[in-house]
C-alpha cells in the first residue's frame, strides 16, 4: 500500500529489522513531509517499506543517456534533466501535473534545460506494456503526446487502465497509424529497450519513482517545484563556471 509521502525502496525486506522507535520516528518525518510538500515516491506492489520524506540527494551519477531516449529542448542545453518514471506511478503523475509544465515553460522552452524521459517500469505488467507502447509511439514521432495521454488516464496500478487493448486504443486517439503501432507493440519491438532502462536505473541506484538526475545530481521523489528549481539553478550556476 502506498502512502502520501512514501519513500519506500524497490527492495525492502531488510525493513523488518527496524526497531519500533525508528518506525515511530519515521512516521513523524512522514507527517511533516505531508504538511510541507505532499511529495513522495512509488514502490512495487509487494512488500512494505519504511516511510521517509522525498529528498534531494546530492549524489552524482552518469546518466548514460542513450541516443534514442526521447527528450524535449535544446540538445546543447547547459543542464540536462533525466527523469526515470513509471506511467502507473501516482507520484510520477503528480510530477507530470505539478512540476513538468513549469519546468518546460521556465527552462526547456528557454533553451536552458534538456528534459529526457527514461523508463523505470517496475510496478507490474501494465507499467511495462505502457512503456513499450510509448516507445512505439515515439517511432511515429508522437512520444510526448502518448506520454501525456497515459498520465492523464492513470487509474490505479494493474487495474486494467493500461491493458493492451486500451494502449492500442490510446494510440489511435493520439493520431498514430494503427496497424504500424500494433505491429510494433505486439511484436515486442522495444521490450529489450525498456528492460535496459530499468537495468541502467538500478545501476545508478534508482529504486523509487520518480527519480531525476539534474546534471548528474540525484533528486528522489515528487518534490515541490520550488525545490526542483533550486537544484536546476545550482546546476546552471555550476555549468556557467565551466
């Protein structure tokens, strides 16, 4: 079960070793986090995790951006934001609605930031199917239209919202050529690519969604836009010194 400020990690079997006092302390942190930001991360459907507020972690990493990862903005922008996301993740949906529009308006459209989307499809079959479908949409030049359509239609995890039938219907709704999309999707053309994104994310220490890297600095959780903006401004300042 997910909570409003869940910071649970992907693998959390060791959490059973936590002492009651630590659990109580963590609960207090969650209460404060809900009041302050309402942010969070998503975890897998199985296994309970300890609770923690979403945080900005000053951990640098090599994002290993592939040439075919969909992105918006100037490819030569001084700052690159890489988001690892799951289309079923409710906190990713919150990022899409509350952070992404302002990020695009203030930084991407002005040429300061390149925004890259990568999959961390870990919440079940429908996450994987949605990620593969979005890659097929990208093949026809409509990744972002499909990306938006998916996030606008989140409805629980593995409850049928992103069934294969629905994903094909979504393709037609955003103007994709149906038979070409179906051939791509049914043939599993991008299964390996989605799996590679997942493996790359784990290699970078990603274990929750959304997780972003701002010029290599790791930001975990659906943090408020104001906090996200601080990290971007720091990255811009550092880039200007180079």
